[in-house]
């Protein structure tokens, strides 16, 4: 048995073994996270509207509803409009999904180097952290990859040969560009405090943070051991990031690109079958990734009480924080009315951008003083 575990340890630390593990992680995370959050939205929205929601598919609780929907979409005919730009039309959903896949790569789920002493064959060897790839410029990578979906949405709107789709694509591009700037400004405050662009180092900086004797995740009390210091010191940045994330996802109250009463379904109007499924799955997967990024930057990520002693608690803490943020996104969708286009742009340029700049100035001053 020991020899077998040693062989597995050697395989896990080899190039091809690590590549297989990383690809398997991404391949499992995207459908699992998308289906989990999608099912949660169906059930929660039903509760909020006092109706049953999914009930029969898969049994009494309707847990297989989204699986049934996926099978239905795959069986549908793949229709492409006669006047559409076919190559662009075909590749737009893949590009949107690529942006979702890319965001998963740098999110750390547990501390680097853990588990090495637990598995025979790994002792004394260096294994990566919970991230598929821990990049020194992880924040820059995230902000760059998140912009890929804007290109995919524009491609979908322009190539469909449909005026509703074109208007939806242009609205989406204007909205995503407007809210990327506040998102960047919100992240800069975290970078100043942690003095790093690596997501893993940002999580560690929150765990080791000390402010007037309060060490955040150190076990100094039932509340202080759970609450990240950045949740308090970067509360403004967290609020800006969360609002901008909702706008990036084009969810209510920021769903102008797919406003049903005006544009049918916007840039999705001409899509059917598995291509529409790609957009559908990417939305829920992006809810998971945006929540994971917010939890990593502002809520301590995988860090929490006793993670040093029990590394398996890291993923539990992170997934719990993601679930809370995803619940807030679902709650907002079924609570607030849709913005008008002028209100949407005013919120970004007149409020979030000035608040983001002010947060950077205050954070920089406090960093120098303390």
C-alpha cells in the first residue's frame, strides 16, 4: 500500500500528473458550481415568490431539474440565421465560456504546501497550493480574463444579423466597460494593504494581519477568529466590487443587455440548443467565480480558525463564503427593479468611480501612517 501511495505521490508531482489534476479540477468545478448555483436560484426564487419551484425532476425536491434542462438543450436543433456571420456566431459562446474557465485558474482553495505530510510519497516534496496556478500577477490576470466575456458578448450581438441582438450586445459592452473601472479601483485597495498581486499571498496577508493588537483570524475570540480584517477596513471596496460584479454578470438590476420587454433576450435572441446552454452555464459559473474572487480578496478566502492544523477546513470555509455571496446575488435579483440605462451609467461614473478613488487615497494614507 505504501509503495502504491508513493507511486501516486510521484505522479502527482510530475508535470503530466499535475496537468491532469488541474484540468480535472476545472472540468469538475465549472459544471458542478454552475448546476449548484442554478438549482439554488430556482429554489430560492420560488420561496421568495411563494411558489413550489422544481419538484418532480429527480425526485421530490427537483434536484435534477437543471440536468433535465441541459439534456433538453443538447437535443434541440442548432439553428444559425441565414444572414449571420457563421464563424463568429459559432465561437461567441465558446469565448464567453473561456472567460469563465480562465477565472477558476488562480483562485486558491487551501494553503500552499499542505497535505504533503499526510500522503506517503509526498513528504519533503513541494506541491502547489489550492489554486490551479498561483501567479505572482494573479490580480492582473483576473481583471484581464474577466474582459474576455465582453468580446464574446459583442461577437454574439454583432454576428446574429438581428437588431435586437445588436442592441443587446452594444448595451452589454457599454455596461461591462463602465463597471470594469470601479472593479479595478476596488481591488487596488486590497493590493495596497496586502502589498501583493498574488491571490494566495493576499489570503495569507489577511490571516496574519494585525491592527492595534487585533490579528483577524487569530483565535482571539469567537467573532474575531472568523471575520477578516479586510471585511471592515475595505468595506467600501467590497461594496463597490460586489455591485460591479452584479453588473458584469448582467443580472437584475443590471440586466439591460437582455431586457425581455425591450430586446426579447438581447444578444441571446438567435441562439438555441447547446450554444444557448453555454451562455446559460457560463452565467451561473461566473456567479461562483465572482463570489470566490470577492471572498478571496475581502473575506479571507480559505483562511479561518484552525486551517493551519486542519487544511481540509480551507475549502469548507471558502465554499461557505461563496454560498453566502451567491445567496446575496440571488436575493438582489428577485428584490430590486431594473435600472434605466441612464441610471445604470450614472451609478458607475458618478458614484462608484469617485468612491473607488477616495477608497484608494484613504487606504494609502492609513497604510503609510500605521
